[in-house]
């Protein structure tokens, strides 16, 4: 918990952040963003700093499973939330399906935006699986059903992540493949459960 | 960035008490605008009261058939909500047209209403700006103003309100609810944003120390067939240069009800009441839609470099209303 004197103005707090399932307790100046806390204080440098003003997506992490930019999130406000960074998406030595797809399809060139692209893609795939429409979804009414995750849908949903190398064509393919992998696993799962039952 | 105190509020009364009437304290929602402005020095609060954990994160149906949207509902949750998509599709579309997926997961409804203009002079603390530093002047009038206001502006400020969500809420007569130390209050969104006049630094009619607790939408059957169309300089993740929220009810070839609100043309979301008056009772068709747009845009006072917005809005009105009419005929 944050410790501070009651009523007096305090410009720093001792906070505990839960990152990739592990708790880290550290004192922070309130001005510290989650991005700087990760990179400068906790040596979790996989999350990248691009614009530092919420425009490029390089610092994308998952907060309670939802993609967010760590540069506009004050570290002190992230206390109590589940933070997942690129260091935490793989299952031990087994890559996350999104990581695997980026690797197989060359979804990057220099790699600087890649951790943010991958965290964003994980969020995108979950949002789509939950039936969320996007700005390019023709009919947003629930009766219309969830839109197919077409290339157009992927481009719109991933528009918060810039790639200066311009690897977008491969990124779109990688997101599509990872989404398909997830869908195949989801449709295979009920059968597996039936077999067990 | 100036150093600041941080407090986390757990209930509405506590949040209001923590803010008090201290002009140096700010409520912090998603932070996507406030934290950015603190980094650039536009905002220099001495204390932040974090309201993200307040129990204001629900979207509920009202007994009358409208919706009540809590102030801390994220943009993402608002746009994904089945009843928003069913009853007010233009609102879902407007929210989805704004920012990026990451920012929509963070940003809240209350903060969206209170976000500041993206005018480049406002966000650059080395430049004069009447909104940021009253009396310092408005360089945009003679300077870079290709995305500035054509309606309701003054010589003191020509900035536009950047919200997409608020445009759709304005079309559907939303009411803003707030809490103060003296009790709760409400303001129709039509009265929420103040006219620019010579006080562009005073943006809303919220009383000092007020916390926005939510927004209600009255039932609006016409909204079930509605659209939000946003024009911008790239296909995604950019602020509007012009936008339109529109709803249309046509029966037997006659317009029975119409709702129009313009975005990115004024210091606030611009309800196009003059256009609506022309439409209601008129024979549906491109002629009526163009006449409606012209009625509203007669008041436009474009600057040397933003006259294109008059044509843009006229075209948007005709195109979107034609699409809605076609959809109704199917």
C-alpha cells in the first residue's frame, strides 16, 4: 500500500506493482510514468519508448488484459492492476502465438516497435473475440454479429502502432494468422472437453 | 513536470471532498489527455485525485428507455456495449472513430467531455494563447488555422473541440450529471460548453469543484437509425477536420424526425438545429438535405485557410442523410 502522511502534500509514494505475475515494491516520484518505471527502475526494457506522448504505440502493455500505452499511465495509478509486458507474454520457452506468427511471417524489420505491436495484437485479438466492432465495421449493431477479422479490420484496429520501417504488410498477416490460431484452439477446445467428459 | 500529490478516491463524496475548491487540484481519469498536457507544461496541478476506481463504470438502461452512462466507463466499453450499439449506433461509431484502441481502453467518458483542444498554439507553452493564458492573444486567427472553427468562434479563440463522442451525445440530447459539495446537479450537454466570447479559458458551465458522475441519454427511437461519419487527413487515428452525427426518420417520403450535430467546426460539438428545422416536414431527398446544410452553414465565418470546411460539412450532410434514407428504404 502507499504510505504517506495524512493531509500533507506528498510528491512520492512507495508502490507495489504486479508485473508478469511478480510483485515489485519501489518508491516512485508521482511524475514517473509506468513506462519509465518499467525501463529505468525495474530493468524491464522490452517495453520501448517512442514518442512518449501516446501517439506511436511502442510502449503498449496489457493492463488487466487490455492494451494500454505505458507512457500516459502514471506508475502510481497502476498499483493494484495486473501488468503484462512483452517479457511476460510467452509461456516459459514457448512463444505466445502472436510472437510465433510475427517470427514466422517477418512482422518486423528493425524490431523497435515489435514489443508494442505484439502486445497490441494480443489485445486486438481478444477484443475481436469478445465481439467488439471497430471504426470500419459496416454495421455496429449487435444483431449484425461480430465482423470478420479482415485485413481492413486489422489495419484499423492496429492503427495505434506505428512502424517506421513500414513492415505493415507482414504485421497484418501475422495478426491474422495468430487470430486464426486462437480461433482454431477455441473451436477445438469444446471437443476436447467433450472427449474428457 | 511540476511535482504533485496523488490521492486515490474510493467514493464520489470522498472524491469531491479531496478536490475541494483548490484550483491546483485535478481529477485524473484515464489520463490520456491530462498526463500528456502535464508533460508539455500546459497543465501544472499540485495534486491529482484519481477517480478511476469510483463505482461509476456501468452503462444501464433507464426506466424511460434511455441509457445512463457512468463517468468512468472507458471509451472502449462504451463503444462495445450492446445497448449503445443497438439504440444509438452513431454514438458507438463516434467513439470508435476516436483515438486508438490503446487510448480507448484508458480514456473515460467524463474525461472525454473535458478534454482540451488540440490547437497547436494551446499545446505549445512558448506561444500566446487566450485559452491557456487569458489576454495573451490568439495567433491562430492570423496563423495556422486550417483545422479551426467556422462556427461560433470569436477573435479571441478559434480552436475546435476535439471529441467525437460528444458530437453524437449532442445529437441525442444527452444530459451531464455531476456532484458537488452542495449536492448533485445536471446540465444538458447543449448548455454544458460555454460560448467562446472573450473568455475562451472558461470552457464549461460546471460549477467549481464539480465531479462529472455520468451522462444520461433520453430515449430516442430516431437514433436507432443513425450514423457518425468522420473526415480526417488520414484513414485512422487522427482528429477530425469535420464530422457529422446524424439520425433520420422518414415515413411516406416525408422527414418526421432528424438529428444532426457537427464536429470539429466549433469550440463545442455543434447541434445543427437550423438544419433540423428545415428537414422536419420536408420531402426526403438530396434537395432537402442540401437546403438543411445551407441553413446551418449560413452562419459560418470561415478563416482564410479553413473555408473548405463549409463545403465539407455540406457534402457530409447530403451524403450521410442520403445513406440513412437509403438504409430506411431497404
